[in-house]
């Protein structure tokens, strides 16, 4: 590209449009590498056109033919392009170029005076009126997001007899073929999802029964065709397919209501066992990967009708599951899993129910608790040895010469003893204050600790508060005599 005796190149860059329809081109251009251009078309050449319009001429070619005052005349020429439409109203664009009017030749633009250069412009142009034409609206959004839908648009036959007048006419007047008014969209398969059927009637006419419903994993293909596929293709938790249902009490049970015997204690496991056996009502803190069986003792009720739920979801009776309900109404966990088994389990017998709260602790925390309780029990035994009468001590020295009495020192497997925590700090730093500590009745073994009611401990309950005095004297201000006034 050359302008006023210089050659220039073009560099470009591509632009990306985000967020909608951008105005302008996706490629931008700019001038680069400007160099001098001779009239012979060679970059860097110093040759110029003489007064006769000849490149590298000496001006003698036209000296005898033309008067001096008319040697050369360069003027801008404006020509219009063809109309943009073959019928109706369109547009024309002007094209400006430089011409040597002496020889009727187009020359480079730098020969003409750039100050007088006309600007390019547009103008309307009209030709023969157009016949009826099809007019299409924009496509509507797809009728579905997946599985094959339809997009629609309005197609009409219109006639434009005047510049600003448009009439809708009969379709037969427009040329064939008719543009489509519908097209398929979003033909990709829909992701599989869970679908449920209606609940069945209760399995019993009185007391507590079971309701069931079908649960399917469905995939929707093109045109809304649904197919039942494998459960593994569905994401998320599968909806429950059974639930307990309650009916009016049976007549035979009216005089004897069911009663669940609950164990209101706290069970803390310290070491693994073959099977941990618990009763309804207990709060259990267990180790992972442990076999657990929880009994739900019920009076005046058929144990085969007992149901269990976990966090309000019914538990299966199939022995092939890891967690299931036995035929006698007990809950069995073959191997505990921290991520799945933490929660509240509920035993339901008629209108009666009871809960078991299961939590888990790590082996490290269990060892720390075992070490702490062992230290407490050791101190307790030492205190009991210290309080043994002298008549029970064999002459000699050392604790090995003490006759250990089972009633005083040794505790049986299921005997309960009081366990105390450390005293708290004194409530006051001087004078008299109070200290407190936690006192619980415990059944302590090497494998577990069971916190039970105080009535199961036969010994006298230790104090859980006492008076304390760290510093008998509290500092106080004492006022002296006022001094004399000084002038």
C-alpha cells in the first residue's frame, strides 16, 4: 500500500467477542514499516514523475504538445457503486479516486490535493418494486433443555409496495420453498434421575405395618421416550422404597400396651471386642470397624413387628446388608463405618419408641481415656489400701504384705464405683472460695467404661464441691491521717 510516495504494510490482530454480539470486525489492522517508494514501484527508489506524468522523465515529452499552463491537471473523481438490492430500496456507496484528466488515467492518490478530497458516503437507491417475499422472525428458545425439543419462529409472506409500507399477503404469492418454521434442538440425552411411584396401602389393618413404592432410575431419550436403566447411572441418594405406617391399635392389644425397657447410660469403648452388645436408650461412643448388636426389649409386643430407623430412614431386614434388623427385633451392624453409622437409631414398637445415639472416637483418644481412668482407679485403690485396718496387714514392709479384701479393693466386672475428676480452681484468689469436680458412677473394665445412675454405686458418693482458701488474707486499703495544709 502506498500513500504520498511512501510504502506501508499492514499488521493485524484478532479480537474475541464475549457475552453477546459485538459491533465491528473481529480483525483489526494498522500501518507498519513506512518506507519511501519511487514511481517505478521500487522501495527506496528516488525516481519521481515529471511534469508530463512520466516516471523518471525529464519533462520534454509534453513540452511541445501542450501549453505550459496546462501541463498536468489532477482531480478527484467520485463514482457510485451498483445498488445493493435488485429490487426495492437499497444503498449505494461512493468511491473516490485520483485521475489525470489530460490522459484520462487513474493515478495514485498522492497526485491529487488531499485537502480537497471528498469523503466517501452512502445514499439510497431505488429500482423496480420487489414482489412478495418471506419474512422470518428470530428463533424462540428450545422447548426443553435436553432429550430433544423444538424451536419455532414466525414465517409470513409480505409485500412492500412503498418505501415504508409493508403488507402481509397470502403464502402462495411468495416463491418456493417455504422457509421452515420449526427445527429440532437440544437433542442430547438427559441425565438419568430418580423417579418414584405411588405408595401402596399399609401392610396391616391395625398397629404398625409397612408401605412400599417402586423407585426407578430413568433416562429420557429423544422425543420424551423414557427408559428404565441401572441404578448406577443415577446421581444422588436413592429415595426410600419403604416406610412404616400406623393403623388403629388391634383389639387384642388394647389391654396390654407395649413397653420398651431403656438403658439410660453412656457407653465408652476403650478396646476392640468381638461384638459390642448394647440396649436401647444408651449413648454409645465406639471405635470404628466394630461389630455391634443393639437389643430393644419390649413387653406385650411381637418382636417380629419391631422396626428400626436411622435418622428417620427405615432400616432393611435383609441379612445381606451390612446394617439390618434381625427376626427378633434387634439391630445388627456387621462392621461399623464412621462415615455412615454416626447418628440416632430409633426402635419402634407400636406407639412406643426408643433411641440409641452412636458416635465414634479414634484409637488415640480411647487410649488417652483408658490411661486417665486407669490412673484414677489406681489412686482410688491406693486410698482404699491406706484405709485398711491394721489387723489386716501382715508384719513386714511394702504393699505386698497387705491382705487385699475383695469388698474393699477388687471390684467385680459389673460392679459400679464412683470416679471423680480433678478439682477446679478456687473461685477466689484470697479468702474463702469454692471448688467443684465431676462425680459419676461408672462400671469400669479394660475394654469399656459405662456411666450409669448413682443408685448402682453401693459406696458413699464423694463430694462434688468444697470450700477452698488459697490465701487467707485479702489485701485491703487502710486510710491514714490527713497531713497538715501547707502554704
